[in-house]
């Protein structure tokens, strides 16, 4: 099991966000009777957590960890700062989650080995086309982040590259895993960061057909 490295502990500011479910009409209300309009439904908790993580990733790619405030994350995510504290505890806990690749690797590597290259390419491209980002590409920004960059690199090695290597048989598994991941990252940089015009004008299916053999070739002994 891999270990997530956490950034230095900062001050915490625990808070809670009150609020209950919307009002519901009483059971057995006769048809046609007037009832109070239900309260607006609360924002889905999972959607809120995802928005917070996306906002924190975006800001970490562009600013030093120490310069990012919870208010900045909240403003970008469209939530309140107390809601971030409710879901993640404090700023350091939030960014420890942001700097972990554990759940991202779960999705990236979720395919049989013989189909893994194709799955990895499609997963990255669908992250770009459907969500506008792929969390694995956070590693590209690690050199900008000082101490947090060291944490990102260590987590990426153990949670992505080494985890992939454990699935490979034959000699040079570690090298082949790193080559496969670097091949994938090259596509991600060209598609999501350099925003290659020809690449982005091509369908995901066509890119998967053309590019996935290059990734799969690195996985073979």
C-alpha cells in the first residue's frame, strides 16, 4: 500500500455548515390541497467535493501552496469556505488530498493488462474533453511548487509508476512502467497544455486507435 505524504501542518479552523433537507409535504396530504413550496435542494455533496478539488488543483498549478487561501479555493469552486472545512477539515488536509494520486491511479489503471494501454489513453483524453483536465497531469507542474513539488513527485512515483510496475511481469518492469507513463503524459501535455490544434480536431476514438499501441508496447516484456 502506498503512503500519501502530507504537507507541513498549519493552523486549523474547524467549522460546520448548518442546513437540513428541504421541507416535504406531510404524508397523506389530499390531492389538490395547497402545500408549502419545497426548499431548493442542497448542492450534491459529491459534486461540491469534486468542485473544491478541481479548484485547489487549478490554483496549486499556478501559485505557491503558502499563497493559496481557502477563500480563493472557495471562490473558484463556487462554495463557501466553511463548506471546505466541513468536507476536508483544514487547508493542509485539503492539499494533502490534492497532492495524492491514489484515486486517480485507481481509475487510470482500471483495465486488464492486455487492454491497459488503450484504456489509459482513452481515460486521459476523456478527462480532457469531458472535464477539461486530467488529474494525472498535475505532475507536470511539480517543478513550480517547491516543497509541495517534492511531495507531488514522491506520490506520483509510488502511486502511479510503481503501482503500474507491480502489474507487469518480465524484466525491466519499472523501466517499462515509467516509459508507458511518460508516453501517456506526452499526449496529455500536447492535448491539454499545448492544445495542439490537429490533435484537438481529431476524434477521441481516432487518437486512441493511433496512439494506444505506443503505450501498450511499453507494457510488454
